[in-house]
C-alpha cells in the first residue's frame, strides 16, 4: 500500500469518528449556491469561501473553465438541486496560462510521462511512446486571466439551459494573499438582468 493511500485512509478514519450530525445532511446544498473553480491544489474553496459540508456545490476542473461538463453540473445544480447564485473563480499563477493546445499536444505525442517546466517553457523528458489522441481534446487554456473569467461567465450566462434569474459572479483568487478579487466586467456580464435570451 502506498504512503499516500495509507495516509488518506487513516485521515478518513479520524474524520468518520467525529462525523456526527453530518449524517443527516440532504442532497440540496443548504446555502443554495455553486462555485466553479480550478483544481489547483492551493485553492480550498471550503476554507476561502467559508463552506461546511452540505453548504454549496463546488465544481472543479483545470482552470475552472465553463466546459460542457462544468455546465452540465451547473444545470443539475439549479434544475434538480435549487442553487440560486453561481460563482466563477479563477486564480493568479494558474498553470493553464503556461501552455497552449499545441504545447500539450506536442508533449503528449512525445511521451505520456510528466513533463518539466523550464525557463524556455514546457519540455518533454519522457521515453515515449506518446500518443496523438490529444489532438481531439480542447484543453481550454488561456493567456488573459481577467478575460478568461469574463469569457466563462459569459458562456454560462448565454447558455440556453441557464435561467436568466441566476446571478453569476466573476472573481479571481489571489494565491499570494488568499483574497477574492472581483472581475467587475464578469459580474456585469453575469448579472441576472444582463441576459439577452434567444
Ligand atoms: Zn489553476
């Protein structure tokens, strides 16, 4: 058994020992909101946004992007589970700004092993073989952080399955300070009144 596996199971044992009233929680989030954010290990939405178990939906992927799958989760979050406000939260120093589709496709064609970030950018150091299957994946990278928040809020706002009364807030989490910084243009685009339904 790997060290990580042992540690995770031990931590879970401790957690379950004091699980208490959490066993009575129901499926719909008590505080009726959802957060779409990046999978970056430095971000802990429960801590930076003050969440307890049962409070809110947290949907995470690389970059916190409004991918089809993120939208699938948000639609379920509202339609079946009644959330009323949504946050899109990207962050400073996001890895998604360090490469493009071309970059990662090239690295993967070379090998499947973990690449290295050098002064000259990403470099593949694996033995191979790689695969060209990444040609079919849109990695949703970005090179303008604020714009990426605006784009994702806009994409969600304009989705035909998203009701116009849900406000969508756009924020950037600063990994140096732990603070959430509003992207006013994103919040404007995401406001409940800003929709132009077709
Ligand atoms: Zn990130």
